[in-house]
């Protein structure tokens, strides 16, 4: 019988991750609508990451809501309150007011490589405990997202071909050891899913949300992708890669400073930038309203500009 046949190695990994993580990923129901207006609710997912009931999800899942309910695969449903959210990273922290399963283990997205197996666990379309698998398609992506305050840019996201659908947002993206390396954030197109990485920068964001309920974030208004430095310049400037400017938000700090699409960012505040995280880790409260020296390569020449990051306004 088919049930008696041993699973292949790939299936063993995916089923093992599913068994460990599915109980720890909640289906979220979040009320929508203003008093006196039309009401409804949105669906999403959340990952238990502490033993005392904190969950990690997307900021866009909770929106402006202050509370909701979380349902787990064992049938348990508990209320939660929103502790805080950060629209720039699209992360939000919730606190359940009832019992939750043991926490998932957080991994390190900076150790991921393109082509590595990843498993997505979430609740697409309200279907609890759905599991899909794929590979890391790309790293260090930037993703523009709309909001009431205009365009915001989610930096340093993981691109995967693991199938994601509405309701997967806020769910876990895990490695073969069931460590959560990302929080699924969006479906960008057929065969293209995106996730916020779990790394040093996002751990700082999460800790700040747990402590203060918000993160003051500096904002430049750039969409960037990693790109190599042209071979003739590598030895001269001592850099092999930088960040190619793919888009500059009109009227944003980067645009006012004169940065343009096609520029190759080499350094910011005197520090090399070769990945989105290098720039993102500078964009905290202490950078708001302060001059930020940026060096770019433009048309075969080094250009220095001074930008003044503004504070990110919640969408």
C-alpha cells in the first residue's frame, strides 16, 4: 500500500517542518471598519515566537485594528491585542490573552542561499494549517507597497517560489530545520512570493515593538537591488558590489538629494552598502533629520550627495 512506502528525502523534510510548525502558526481574524461605517474582517496568519504568548505577523494584516482573535490547529481560539506595528518592515507584534502553543524557533535569514529549500506555513483563504514548499529565488529584494500615506518601501525581502495566497501573510517561512527565517508578507505574482527576513535588524525591530509599541524609522524613499561594481572599478575603489537604485520616490529625501534610478550606492554614513540590510540598519530614530552622506557611482564617476532622512509616517 502507498501508506507503507517510505517517503523520499524531500517529502520527509517538508512533512517534518509541517509537523513542527503547523501547531505554532495561528489563523488571525482582524476586524475592519470605522464606527458607523461598513464593517468586516480580514484574515491572516501569525507565528508564536515566545513562551508567554507573543505572536509575529504583518503590519498590513492588522492595519489600524487594536485587537482580534487567533485560532490554532488544535481548535483553540484566543483573543489578542496589537502590541505594535512597523509599516516599513511590515512587521507587527501581538499578545494573546489566553494559552498558546510552545513558540517556534527563530532562525537566521542572513545564512540563506539562493536555491535553498524553504517551507511556507500559513492559513491562505482561511484554510488553517496549509503548507507549501519551494526554494529561495532571490535575496535582498525591495518591495514598494501602497498606503494612506503614500508609497512605503519594504526592504531586504526574501523572494520565494513557495505558493502563497491571501491569508498567508504573517505566516512562517521556514528552513529545513523548521526554524522561522521569514514572515510571509505578499504575493507579488504567479510563482512569486515575498517574505520579511528574520535577522539582526528585524530582531531589533521586534524588540522595540515589544518594549515601546512602535519603531521610529528613518525614510529615504528608495527601491534598490544588489548589483556588481563594474570590473575596472573594483580594485580602484575596493568594492565588488553595491545597491542599484531601481526607483526613487518622488518628493522623498533621496529624490530631494538628487539620487536617480540607475545610481549604484557604494556607501552611506561612511559604511559600505552591498545589501539592503546595510542601508536598512541605518534607518532608525537616530538618523531622522540628520545629514546622511551617500556615495554613488553614476555614469562611470563617483558622486557624493547629502540626504536628510525623514521620519516614516504610518500608512
